[in-house]
């Protein structure tokens, strides 16, 4: 495994190719710390971070939002090279999800099977190369008002890596996630923050009122992009105080001032859909201005066909 510093040649190349944070060396360090072997692979016209999930019979490889493809990458050759790696590792299949790749580019390859999406196939991005005045002007009117009045309403914000604050974040996240999405255990978030903070690639930002936490963002940093990765709110307090908007705005301005080119809000619906559990935060993310980025979703390369079919069957049952 390649083990350079977080701004390594790999990450510089990743940024130049507009690859995703989850394909970089900081995320490899997180996976290693969690006990998942991570390997950097490359072939003609592609490179990526492959993470191995060792399971009895159904072990598989996973390229989160990867691999990174060039404009002239031969998809079949890439799939054959990854399949060869997976075969050497004794895996049942390998899952890929190239970021920003249109699905029709993968659809014609007979070695690939469309799988259940893991990372969201749609994200929302804000171009930080605009001036602060231009970014502010793009905000929805009501959001701009909440941001402008935050200080007067007693909302304070700070960044932290303290264990106690992370515990607060996890409690808030579990409340936020009810009926919306699945969360990981506290060990996972602690490992993520510790490994990324060591590399200057992640931080926890809190919004508080009268010393009590109202909202929190665990964000990730590549050299060019900040990612709004995990967000937690006290729903009751946030409804009254509207702190999540000012908190995200503070994170956006910090990302811009630190030289990032993009602010990536991560998963959204392609269109706001009333009644969908993601509709609320999709509307919230789009209220900052920005643009939709679509990807191909998750695709699988079968290696041991029978074990792969059994794994897909179990996934459907779950």
C-alpha cells in the first residue's frame, strides 16, 4: 500500500482529475485503522483506492466513489484489471462507483452488473471560486436572514476534536438519523475524526446556544474540496433557533478562505420530492445555491459467480 503524507503525489493527481475524497490517502488511513485492508491500484487510464471487506464466503472489494477514470479509459480493460486483483485476493466480487461518471459509460460493459447504490449517485456542489458577496447573493432569502441574525440570537460556533464533543455529535446524529438514514457506531466516528484530524483532513464544527449544542458538522477536506460529510442536529432546538444554516455557512466560508475550490454537500435527491425522507435536507442543501453532480451509482464485477449471486440474494433479503 502507498503510504505518503496526506498531500501526496496520489492526492495531487486525485485533485487534478477531480476524484473524490474517498479515493484519497486520508480515507485509506481511516479504513486501515478500522481494520479494512486498503490498496492503491492503477491501470491504463484509471487509478483507485480499493478497500477489502473480509467475510466468510462473501468477501468483496469496494472502490468508494472510484476508481478515477480518464476521458479515454477503456472500461472493459479497467474491469478486467480490477477483476484480476479481486481474484488474487479471493473475493466474491468487487464493487465500483466512479464519481461523476455517467451510467451509460458503464452500461455497455458485459463484465459489470448494476448493484444497490452505496454512496449517493447525486450530490450538490457549490463553486467557492465565486466571491463571498456572490455566494451570499445566491442564498435563499430566508436562509440569508437566519445567517445574518445568528449572532444576535446568541448562536456561537467553534471547531473541535475533543472526545466529549465527539460524543455529543454521536448522540445528536442518532437523533437526526431516525427514519432517515443509518449511522455507524461511536468507534467509527471517533476513528474517522482522529485519523483525519491528524492529517489536517477533517474537523468537527459545533453550533451552540447558551452552551448547549444545537447542530454539528463533521466535514472532510481534500486539497481542493470540502465535504459536508456527516451532519447532526437537535431537531427541536434547531427548529426554534435555525442554527444549521449559519453553521453550514461558517463551514463554507472557512473552506473558501482555506483555498478550497468546491464545497460538496454530499447526497441529495435529483429533484425535491415531498414525502421522501431525504426531501428536507435536499431542499436545505440546495438553498445555498450550487449545482447537481450525477454519478453512475454502484456497479459490481463478479469474480466467483455463485458466491456473488448468493451475496446479492442476501442483500435483497436484508
